[in-house]
C-alpha cells in the first residue's frame, strides 16, 4: 500500500474509533432533520409545491443536505480541541502526508453523515416517502460529497481561529443563510424572482435540486449535471484549501 | 560534523500592528550526542526557533540543516530523523496510551508489527508498561511527560527536541526525566536539544548552553564557562550569569574592592 493510502487509512481509523466511542456523536446529528421530518413534513403533504414528485420527494433531499450542512460544517470543533492539546502539531512533525491528515478526517465525517442519512431515509420511508432505490443512493453520494466539502472547509477555518467561541458563531452565521438560500426546506421554484436569482449563487442549491430530480427517478437532466459538477468542484476546491491549511497550519 | 547547524535563521510574523521579528538571526551548531540547553527569557524566540527546526514553521530568512537534511529543501528528511516533544505534548486524553504510541509509530511509517514492538520496548524503557491500556488523560503529570517523550522516540530519532520538558513536574519526576535524557544520549547517542526556564536543570543536564534574547544568540558555552565569564567565577550560579547576559537583573557584581 502506498504511504499516502496507509496514512489516510491510519487517520481515518483513529477518528472513526473516536466516533464509535461516542453514541452521542453517532446519533445526535439526525435529531434536527428528524424533527423537521416529523413536525414540518406533514404540513407539506397537501401543498402545491410546483414539482413533479410528492412532498416527501421534495423535503427529504433537502433534509439530507441539511444534515450534511449542519453536521459537517461543525466538524472543525474537534480540531480546535485537538489543536489546544497539541495533537495537530504532533502529527505535523511526523512525515505523514498532509493530504492524509485532512482526508482521513473528512472521510470519517462523510461515513458518519451517510450513516445518519440512511437512518433519516428509513424514518422518511415510515412517514410516507417513496423514491427509487437508485435515486436514494445518488442522494447518499451527494451527502458524502457535501460532507467532504464542508468538513474540509470547517477544519481549515478551525485551524485559523483561536477559540471555539469564535468558531461557533462564525459557522452559524454561514450555515443558516446557506440553508435558507439554497431552498432546502421548500424548493426555490416557489420563490419570487430576486430570491431565485440570489439562490443560484449558493452552491447547495444545485445539489439539492439534483437530489430532488434523483428522488423522482430523473437521472439524465441538466439539473443533475449541474448538481454533480458543483458537488465535485466544491469538494475538490475545499480539499485543496483544507490541505493547504494543514500544510501551514497553526502558526 | 555538526548534527544541527543554523546560519541567520530568522522568522518574522506579520501582525495587524506590523511585522514582529520573533527570531532575528540565530547561528548555532550542535554536535552529535550533545545535550544542548537552549535558554532565554520569555518571548526570546526559543519556541519559534524550535518550531522552525522541527519543520512546523517555515523560516523567513537564513538556513539550517538538521541531521544532514536541509530544513527548507528537505523538510520530509528532517521529519524522519528528528523527534519533537512540544510543551503541550500532543496527546489526546481520551485515547489509550497504547493506541497513541502505536498510531505515532505508524505516522512515522513503521509497520503495524514494528509499531507494536517499539511500543512495548519504549514502555518498558520508560516505565509505562502497566499504563499501556489506560486512557492518556488518566496519567499523572510525570507519567504523562514520559508518554510525551516516548511519542517523540517512536522512530528512534537522531535528534530529539524537547520544549520545556519538566515544566509542572514534581522534583522526583524532574530528576527521573533528567536521568532519562542522559540515558538517551549515553545509550543511544541521541542528540538532545532542550529549552528550559529552570537554570538548575540547564546547569545539571546540558553539556553546552546557548542563550538567546530578543531573537538572537547572546551567549554560548559550557555552564562553567558562562558562569566564569559573565558572573565572575565558576562558583557563581547560572542564574547570575543568565541575568547578566540577558540584562534582566542587577549588573554583575563589581569585583573591585570597595574603597574605604
């Protein structure tokens, strides 16, 4: 195995074990989307949402990305604590690959949030969601890519800020408007023109629209193409930024 | 041949209130197997120098080689050959001692079997065997410091950098740590580069001292030579010499007899 792959596996293993030790960390992330599913979802069932699918096919893709958005963007908290213990520096003085330091962590995050997404979809099935298996799997792939992107950026920001007191508000200030502007709860096709235009500046908008297409079994659409391009592009950019920060980190 | 040599090593930080020259040009050499005490007042640039020599921080000026590798051109080579134990240690308190050691070995690219064997070996050597399956957070200060040092030794480095290794330790644990440092040098020929604020420690442990102040080397020599030169006598305390060198205390005692 190449040093890069074994480094990544090593870092992934370390943080996966950390997650497995905490049932709280494993399940807590599902709480917010689950509450939306239970108490918000039923409000939409008879509403005209100007979309092909039923309301669950519109809402669940949004909740999946909400899960990634709020979960992964807070991933950096752990690295702030580690930084204060000197763990990040201790790893950076070893020959370990800097990309692996980031990738091992974000792959753990992707695995965690895809697991939570599976739980959420199971709950949604009970509530009344019906969607093709292929579409559901595509949804999980989008959750994974979004988690990789946001967790990378979150780690990068966390290595830059000094205290968790700065980090939490900063993330909240970014995540809330991102959620509203990308139409995670209700599709932006309902929006007045100016809001629709504004939401096109938000990368998550393309991803949620793509997953909504997937949930109605529409795989070969331009919406899907745009969603995939944005998701892959954002992930590549974020990993590059994150690795750069791990290379220079914590000065 | 020197195992560490620096020429004009410098680091300037850009801050909102203008550039801060933390290290302005450090020239020093360390011979293989030497225990070098690196002293200086708070803010003199000790930790910044250490962070440069361990590749954590790129220098903004000058050059250095560590264990035959150029700091700027071959940081990977330096990382393989040097160990660093920071003030904060770098242990996750929720992870077991064994897991931390094995992971550290693997980060240094030992195989699983090598890392496991080295863990047992170091645990035996540093009296950590009974603690291997405990959480790192449950260790006492002295045990914790031994673990920190074991982490820095997993890959049998030629040079070990220790940043204030005994800060916060009780006298017994400090004495144990001094023995450990001497043993490293005597048994394995490891070069040890350590910073400390305890002058008795520097005196006791170091073959040679380098004193920095305001980002430059202001004095160097054996403890005895520094006392002789700056405090007037080899029987003076290192404290007197240190204060005279860094100008942070009373001037050296005037040795001319007071006229009556």
